[in-house]
C-alpha cells in the first residue's frame, strides 16, 4: 500500500486532524495573530475557517494534490479580482508575507506537500448542500435560482470580455474530462458498487453522450460549481464562492452542475425556470445549450459516479454511492430512450 493509499484508508477524523496540522503550518506564511482553524468542508479540498486572535476570520484551502497547477490557482485569483472590481462580489485571495497568494507546505502524516491559499471571509449562509439539495418551496426555489441565473449570466458576460492575464490556465469540462477514457473525477466503470445489470446501461449512456457532444465546442469560461454549498444568501444579497472548478465548458454545463442535485432532492423544474428567467434578464441564453441540457445532465451524473473512484478518501461520498448508482442508472435508461 502506498502512503497515499494509506492516508485514504484512515478514518475521516484522522485525515482531518493531519490536514489541520498542515493548515496550521501553512498559516505561518501569513501575518495572523494566534490563528485557530476549524473544518468547514472536506470534499475536493479541505476548507478551514481561520479565526485570528483579534477576531478576524478567513478561509484557508488545503488543496487536493495534483488537482490544480499553481498557474491554475493564480488564474482563479485573477478572475475573482476582476469580477469583484466589476461589481460581482467574490472572496479575495489574501497575500502572504512575500506578496504571493499561494504557499505549498508539507507535514508528517500527509503523504505529499499541499498548495494552500487564504481567502477573505464572505458573509451569508448556503441554502442547501450538494447531497441534500435545497429546502425551499416552489416559489422559494424559483426566486433563489433567478438570483443564481442572473449571477451566472453576469459572470459569463464578464469572462467573454475579460482580457486574460499572462500564464492564464484553467481546466476544461468537456467530452474528454467528463466522459472520456480518463475523466477528471474518475472512471465510473471501475466503481465496484455498479452491478452487471447497471453497467451496460451506464456505458451506453456514456457513449451516447460522447457522440452527441463530440462536435459541440466547450469554449466558454464558467464558474463550474454553482451547487447549493457555493451559494451564500445574506438577506437580499446572493453571492458565489469557490471558484476551484472555474474553466472552459458549455454555458449549459453551468446549469447542469448547478441544478443536478435537485433531480434527486426535488425542485428541478422550478429551479430551472427561475435560473433561465434570471439569466435572460441579463443576456440571452443560447438555444443550442438548452437543447444540450439532457446530454450535459447525463455527463454530470456519470462524472459524479466516477467521483468515489477518484476520491476514495472522502467518506461522505462513499455513503451516497448506492443511491447515486440507482439514480444515475435510472436517468441513463430515460436518456437512452429519449435520444435513441
């Protein structure tokens, strides 16, 4: 067993304790008095709330190893700064003592050095979670996603006109990275929980998505992760956080990712109606991307099935696997029937 595999096999509490030790070491790069760390979320990255002795709060990300390059992360910071300057509030990267926004540190018990960055604290409360969806009635969902759609439209319009900085680098969410032979989240066909009856259906859906999306360019910069956890509601203000998956894709994939969880938790139709209303108040929503939505939702579902393969250390994901296999297989059956 490699050291990485051994770390993945640890109980979640032990993984978090070791990552908290790394976080504390990383904080030496910033000017904070007696900072304390407290876990906020452990999914792709380990995200900690940092509270300094004077009460100042910030968010420290301990990045997943080998997921993003330094140029990727610095490009993320650059777009966030540009959005904020254009009136779309985002967190800001807090410079280290050397003026960089990024530091890389290692610590015993964590098998590889980790990139770390510190972000300003953003007020607000998420309306739900990726796993559970959003607890709101039809009117509430429509209103929430009208705001989200409007924010998405403003971000897309901004990105289209934004002069990219030197060394700009961001990942793509396209056929290869979602449903290719080596998808970013992991090969779902390696997931042991998929049975002999489900596997041919899921593979057929994957191949159909590949075929239908193959000629459609994924060349628009999107946030890429507008799930409920990354939406903060603060009274009448709705903000977006976590730009880790910001990259090149389809406008429709922004919708697919934002609303996918509601296909399981309920409220998808109301949320989609609100999202499109909010988007169209800012700019037209491309008809071609709306036509692609069934394919993009299928691609998103299949990529989520690969997530437990590529992220074996995340216990909360393992607990969702049986339901996810059932839901995505059922969606695949319907998708194949509708597109055959």
